[in-house]
C-alpha cells in the first residue's frame, strides 16, 4: 500500500481480494537471519559440507552481493552487537555458521554474539557489491562466496537463488524447525499437541482446541 512512502495507493488494500492469496507466495526461512543473507549462508554451509574446514583455517572470505543485499547486510562490525544487528550482518552470520554449522535462534542469542571465537573470525569476512547481481529477477538474490584458506586452498560457490526460495521446506522440515525453535521454551506435551493439530488441520473438526494450545506462557528464547 505505502511502499517506501511515495505515492501511496490505498486501492492495494482490496486489490485481488478473495482471488489472490499471498500465503501461496510465502517462504518459511531456513535460517534465523535476514532473507538477503540466506544465499550466502547456503554457500558457506555447502562449502563446509563439500570441503570441511574450521575457523582457524580461514585466511579470508569475500562475499559478492547485489546492491540491495549489500546495502542492507554489510557494515564493519564493532562490539557490542545486538541480536537484530547480528541477524542483518553477513559477516556475523557467516562467521557463526562456520563455527556452529547452523544459523538458528541460538546462534543469534546475546550470549553467543559476545563470544571471542566469532569476533576473531568476523574481521576475515568482507562483502562487496557486484553490479552483475542488480539486473532484476533472481539475480538480486544471487551471491558468490570465495573462501581462501591459510594453506592456499581456494573454495568458491555461486548461489543463483537461496534454497529458502528454490527448495521450499517440506512439511517434515517445517515440523523439524518448529521443534528446534520451541524445544527449550514450550513443554514437550503441548509442543507435540500443537504440531499434531497443525499438521492435520484439514481434518480438525473445530478450531477451539488449536486456538487454546498457544495461550499459556512460554519460556524466554534468549535464556
């Protein structure tokens, strides 16, 4: 409706109402980070899987991004860093993914953000704007990651489109993510009941039970 605040068009509120379903275009994130960082995260995790390396082996990492991804996801980090800042910055996201092999809520918790191992790796990661990725379509979500190891090895991965969009999560993967995110904050019995009702939604006779299951208090995501 408002876009960036230029020439607001209120007719967009009802455009396609009842015919156009935005839920069909929603992608569930694989990582607990800004969407523009998903392709770089795919790239670094793919490289680690194909050529296992540790943080101590890294000499430098260069990440090439579209203007939009670069503008939103790159600045030189300094301590202290907030969880939101960590989720937005490509250097932090890649550093913690290399160290932990994951980029979920736990990796962006304050207690993880402040550890020295991630801050030792962050300065070795730099992002660059690549105009070739500004041409529209899938290219604005493309990335190229180049890893140079101390032994002279060079590893490179180009991602045209993040796996989050290219390969939407299956029902089982969505369930696995739900379990991961709620493991420490929702008691097992209620977590299992929520998952059971949602996964069998088409056969649920009425919504009353499902609407009450999420109501009780949950634990803190950042302990």
